[in-house]
């Protein structure tokens, strides 16, 4: 419990320092029953980072990072695997034999725990059928969704009657999940707290109309996720800037683009400014149709050197004949 308390305080401190998204771990499951057979897809996520995948052929967990085992022992991880195997077998019978769902149908489940300020970790389980809310697990009790109808009410009644199952699920969400989440954060600290500088470039998008340009600023390869991008004219932010969603790259970094619709004659002098924690306060500035901020800096230094050399006669006078 002492180690748990220290890790818990560390997570809270890390959240304050880095202003990260809420700490959470959850498993997403999609099970499809078609042609009298089941297909299960499951994945584990630390926040928005996928850390695990379920191998349905072998019935084992695939660890996507060296630190994805957290601080659990091999025995504890094997116990979790057996629990998943048992769960898949039990729920197949539950939905077909007891709830009488007809082939075909799709089942979606999200289960995990999330750290809430002042409340500690709160566990959750949500079930959907065919994309519609069916039931949820809250305070050691299954509750039906109004959209679930009579089948959801029957499912909750059957599950709540099985005290051994509800107690086991509560223990998993209130004890096992928080411990595993904190272990992941500790084991993956170097990866999760790394700083990767963004790369940025400009392009033009499809023309919005006659005499107009769509300026596109691409920013890619950055980590962590928080990013600020804005089209600027001097120090004035261009309020017409449209930012897309921050999208994941295959290597775990992120991508973002910001666009600006302008009249063709007004594009000169516009620049895309990029702010990110990895840049140490040195913003990236890319000028439309011109030099980048770094290129302009070297150009200004060169011109300054030429002017100074003129003053102190660094060059022969013939060098300045026109």
C-alpha cells in the first residue's frame, strides 16, 4: 500500500506538471456473431495510446511495448489471460443461450478505470449492442439502458443475481486496474514523458474559389500531443485559421494541419507559427512563398555582417562598385 501511495502521488504530480489528459486504462472489445461463429477483437489503451492487443487465435495478450507488462509478474499476467479466456467463453453463452440474441449481431464493450481528482480511480464498464447503449456497471451493480429494452433489463437481473461475478468485476476495476495502470505509468515513464520535435511544411490545398487560395500548414512527428498552430500576419493571429483533429502517426507521434482561406493577393506576408513543448520556447515560423524563420534569421545576420564590414572596410573598395 505504501508503494501504491507513492505511485499515486507521482501520477497526480505528473498530471499537474505536464497538464496531461486524465490518467486511464481501458480495454475495448468488439465481438461479432455471424454464421453461428464468434470473432473477438480486443485492445488495451493507456489514455489514447494503444499498449496491448488480444491474439484471439492463441488466447494470449500481445504486448506492444517492452514496458506494456507494467510491474505485474508473469504469473499475474497469465492469470489475467486466463480471466479473458474464461470471460469470452462465458459471455458467448450468455448472449446467445440466455438472452437469445439472433445471428448476426455485434457487441461492443469498454471496461477500465480512470483517475479522478479527489476521488481516486473509478472503474467503469459499458456495453453496447449494434452500436446502441445496452447496459453499464456502476457501484457494483449492472444498470440497463433505456435503449436496451427488455433484453437489457433481463441481462442486468441475471448478472446482478450472480454475486460472485459482480464482486470479481468490482475487484478488477477498483484494485487490479488501478495497480496495473500505475505500474504502466512507472514502467513507461521514459516513453510517455519523451519530447519529440515537430516537422512542419506548407502546401496549397484545393482552391476554395476564383481568386482564392487555401494555405495548408502541416505539422507532424511531435510528442506529446498538446500542440498550438496558427496562421499569422506579423504578430496578429488570423482568426480564419481552421485546425483539424490531431491524428496519430504509426510511430506513436502526432500529426496536425491548419488551413487558411485567403484572397490570392493577400497571401504574401502570412506565416504559420508552431508552438510545442519540445521546442523550448523557440517557435517554428514558416512564411508563405518565402523563407522560414530560421532562413530569415541567417539572411539578416549575413546582411548585418555586410553592413558592418562596409563600415570597417572589410572588403576592398572595388567590391562595392556597381
